[in-house]
C-alpha cells in the first residue's frame, strides 16, 4: 500500500514539475519578446531534414519487411484458376505499392525542398484543370481494368462446370462440414428440408425417406394429440399453447409430405441412393474439375479454401456454387513447403457462433490412381448402404390420401432447412 502511495505521489509531482517548466518557458519567451507563431529558419531546416530522414526510414523499413516476410505471405496457389487470381492480386499490389512510393515521396520531398526561406514568398496555386483531369481519369482507367479482370476471374470460377466435372455438395451447419459425392451417375440426389431425420441429416429425397418422414411426423402428431387430449392431466397454459402450435406445424408439414409423395417420381431415387456421405476429410483428385454446391442448415457460413483461392458463402434457403481444378497433390505441396505435416483445409470464414473455431475440414488431394482407389473403396458405403439398408415402414396411405385431399391448397413448401432439428419442425 505504501509503495502504491509513493508511486502516485511521484506521478503527481512529475505532472506539477512539467506544468511549472512549461510556465517558465512561456515567461522566458515573453521576456525575449518572441512570438509563438514565428518559427526560426533553423527550426524550419531541422524539420525539413527530419521529414527527409523519416521518408528514407519509412521506405527502408517497408522494403526490409517485404524482403524478410515475402511478397504477400500467402504461398503458391494449388488450383488452376488460383494462379490467375494470384496474378490479379499481384497486379493490385504493384499498383498500390507504386502509388504508395510516389505519393509519400512527393509528400516528404516537397516538405524538404520547399522549406520556408527568408525573402521567398509561397506560390498561391489554387486550381489546375489539367491536374484535376489527370488524377481523375487515370485512377478511373486503372480501376476499370482491375474490375474487368476481376469479373473475368470470378466468372471463370462460378460459371457452369463441364458435364464431366465431379459434383460434390458441401453441407454446413453449426459446427461442421459434410461432403456428399455424386456417385457413379455423377448426379447429386434431390433434397427437401422436411425430410430431415436423424438418419437423413442432409434431407435427401427418395421414396424411402418420404415414407420415413411421414411415419415419424405422424407418430409425433399422435403423441402430441395423446397428451393434449388427456383428461387426467392439467397442462400449464404456456405449455399447452406451445404444444398446440407444434401440432399445427406438424399437421401442415405432414400434409405437404403427402403431396410430395403423390408427385414424387421413384426413378429419381437412384440419384440419391449412390451418393457418398463423407465426414471429416474431403478427398479431391489432381487435374480433375470439381463443382461444389453449398447448402447451410442454420446460419450463414462461408466455405473457404485458402490454398485453392476459393471462397463462397453458404446461405440457408439457397444453393451456391463454384468450381476449381486442384493442380498439386498434398504430397507435392508438402515437398514444396518442406513440411511433412502440411495439409489442405476447408474453413468457415464467417463468425457463425460460439464454436466457430471448430468448423474446419481436412482436404486431401490425391493423384488419379489413388483417388480412383479411394472411390472404389467407398462403393459399399453409399447413402443407401449406410442409411437405408433396411427400408422404413411406409405410412398409412389411406390416411395420407385423406389429408392430401382435404388440404391440397397448402402448396409444396419446398425450401432449404433453416433450423438444427432432429425432426422437421417448422415450415416457415
């Protein structure tokens, strides 16, 4: 306690001493009849010289940092289109650095060159049309070139992929990624949020998943009705209102499911049955074009492949996409970086919740032979094999037909999932 009081006393005395010194300086200036606004030629020259030295130190430090830590620090791209993006980014850096050196050189050099000199009046230079035209037109042309090149690269990454491209869906939710490969037919199965179940978290659409969802939905409706109709139990009003609201949502959703079943074409089941669900690690093939389709179950995420120079937001209720061709295997990149522990990675580049830091997926790029061998090993782990080896019991068709006939006006409600639920709870 005593030490703290001593430190506080020293600080107070220091402030008082500085204030007194400033007062003494003011009094001495008055005695010398000096005006504060007047600066001596010696001070002017000193400040001008310091401006020049500061410029040299600033430029020298900037160049040293670039030589020490590299041009940008991002490393080489590992995709075909990534090299074009890097070239565009390098062009931007060249322009920015050139403008940085030019403008700062003029700023500090003019302060040195045009320092105030006795008997030399400053030139009043309020306006010049030619200069205004130059620094308006030149930046506009440069920006136009950058924007055009940027749009070209963007269109290259987001345009429709070739028919032979490998289709992969990346499904995002708090807080992980799930990859779905399109299987032998190279066609991703359809989906609908109302089909979300514990054994069908991606809500894939088949005759089997329709029956399973109808069966689960009607079982939940039966449970709710049983509780609400009990005579020996008094429900709290708030609980009763919540259960009645849930019951209304479930009844509406089950009607929509029956309508979907009536329109469903069983031939499209094959699109989903051979899809391969992959967790934890995403496997890609060097030299093959991949088209990625993105979905989100809950909030906006952002699929970010830093080494492939690709990023796309994943938005609830819509599908986004991009494509790229990996051009370096994981082993090649490890040798290039001299790092045997290097791995490509898929990250989420949106702060999507408290466990955002966990939302990443390992990416492994293989050569064609190794990739084909990996795909061959997954043939017995398709969506049908893994999730619906035994077909679920179908719902009561008679009851479904009656519900469909009574409520046909409700519409389809085909949309993406917007909540993290075990059963399809809402149809908002």
